[in-house]
C-alpha cells in the first residue's frame, strides 16, 4: 500500500518541479528584459533621425556618431578618460599586487583589518571619497590637475586589483613557491617564473574591472575636472544640461561597445568562468 502511494505521488511531484522551473524561467526572462530593454533602447535611439531623443525612432541615421567626432570636447574627454583609465590601472596594479601577496600569506588580525581597509574606496560613497580626496590633494597643492585625477582613479582601482589577486593567490598551494626555492631560485626568480604566471588571471581581471570603473566614473572625475582634465562622463553630463539630442545615446553606445569588447577579449584569453571561479 505504501509503495502504491509513493508511485501515485511521483507524477504530482514532477508537475510541481516543472511548474517551479517554468516560473523560474519566466522570472529570469522578465528580469533580463528589465536589464536589456533600456540598453537596447539607448542603442536604437543612437541611430534616430530625429534631432531630439524620442522612442520609437522615426528613421535611421549615423549622423549622431559623426557628431561625436565633430564635437571636439567629446574627443578630448575620451582621450583623457583612456589615459586616466590605463595609467591608474597600471598604478593600481603596481600598488595592489604586492599588497595582495603580502596579505595572502599573513596571519593575524592586523592582516584582516588591512585587507578590509583596502575595500574602503568601494564601500565608501563615491561622492564622500571624492570630497575627501579633493581636500587632501588640495592641501598638497595638487588641486584640479591631471595628477590629482590620476591619484583619485588609482585609489578607486586598487581594491579591484587587490581583491582579485588576493583570491587567486590564496587558492594557490604554497608548495609551488617552496619547491622553486628548494631548486635554487631566488625570490625574484620565484616571483617571475612561478608566482606571476599563476596570479596573472587575477591581475588581468582586476585590471579590467579597474579600467571599466575608471571609464565610467563620474563622481570622482566631477570633483577633479577642469578645462584640460574633464573625462567623458563629466563632458556628457555638461552636454546634457544644455542639449538633449541622440549624440548622448551614441556616446553611450560606444562606451558599451568598449566594455563588451573588453569582456570578449577577457573571455577569449582567460575565460570568464575561470576568473569568476577564482
């Protein structure tokens, strides 16, 4: 009798599982729709033939992408953004990688405190961080300069490099470095030929996050922006205060394209699954 009851219950259990799977699938589709729909709308508006932002678009044109080249502040700001993103990421790697290696093998409460402290630029609101850095760098007579903007973006990029390298390095067995030392390698040779190749995916992933965050960072850039150091997000905000044409959508599409290409390159070189697993 109990076996019959168990067999009778199996179809009902399968129907409940299938219903839950359908509900979960529908939720995922709706959730992705809320994420993708605004992005798709921005891309479509960037090809609009209208002289103002409207949806649905009346026609197709590429003139708003030509507007990016015509409007000199867009080009100058994009060059500044790329220079700041690349330079700040390199500095963040030079500072963050040694810190991650030292903290990964350290023991004690102090190491944990320092590791959590390195997350401060992410946990603190960007506007608070920008204001604090503005006062601090102004006291050093840096003020609104390229160097001050570079320092601010470096501070914001260090946590991404440090945390990814820290996670990768902690997962590595220390026996590899010990074996290298036993075979006669110096500390530099061990780092160059053993440690660095193993932590390279973490450096690459952290650097990628730092670059993308720098390119899209408005609060920090707004505090340190000037006529010669304004980044693209600051110029876009200033442009929207006076004009509201689809060129902003075109610039946004170019920014999204840069991010997508960077992610595709990362997936091609290392694989997104490997980086997220680390």
